[in-house]
């Protein structure tokens, strides 16, 4: 099943130069834009960077109050990516091009495949945003899915790598949220 799904998506690659550029964009460039979108959303959503005539002190206080949320969102993603990287080294799962020599990946990747670091990072980021902002969280979950599918289509991951990354990322975002709430609860008591 894993291989069938992989080849279904991979068959969209190498059909046209333009199509390959689109796939590479969503697999390699779009993730950086999603990080930028997340940062901008978290800052602008809280009116920290609004254009109203507020004092610098008022803007600093608004940022200070929202800082934990911003840190938790990005910490969830970075921590999840670190765990995924560690698991890759431990599990040593080969990439599709190693398993199937006829595969010509659109991206050059030489490390191991499971779990996908991109899928893990972006799902952790999306779920962390979802915990505070449901509607925006759905958009970021959609972005994570698009990135994951593009990386399958580019030939650098099997679907199980992406699914494993999504599960790991969501789990870590949840654990970070729970840990922060417990820590915060005990420090206020």
C-alpha cells in the first residue's frame, strides 16, 4: 500500500519542466514561506505590529504578553524536528531512490527517510497554532499536508514517512502544550 501510494504521487513528477518546478516549489521553497506566514500571523494577530499610534511601551507589553505563545509554536516545531532527526539516525530507513534505483528524485537528499523532518516540523507548528487559533490552525495543517504530498511527489519520501512525521509532530505539539500548562500551573500556585 505504501509503495502504491508513493508511485501514484511520484508519477506526477517528470511530466513537464513546469510541473517539476511547481513540485519543487511546494517541497522546498514553500516551507520557508509557511514559517514566515506563521511568524507574521502570530505577530499581527496580536496587534503587536499594528499601525495605530500606540507607544513603544504599549507595543512591548503586548509582545511580552504574547511571547509565550510565539515561543511555544516555534519550540514545538523545532523540538519535533530534533526528535525526527534523532529517529532517522536510529531507524536508518532508506529513501525511495535507494529502495527503487529507477526513481529520480527532484530533490537531492542523502540522509534517511523515516520520519520526515519536514512533515514533523510543519505538523507540530500547525497543531501548536491550532491549539490557540482553530481557524488559522486548519490553514497551517493544510499547508503541512501540501508540503508532505509535494515531498512524496518529488520522490524523497514514502507516504509512511510523511504520516509518521504528521503523527510525531502532532504528538509533540500536544506534549509541549500539556507540559507548558502544567509548568505554568505549578509556578502560579
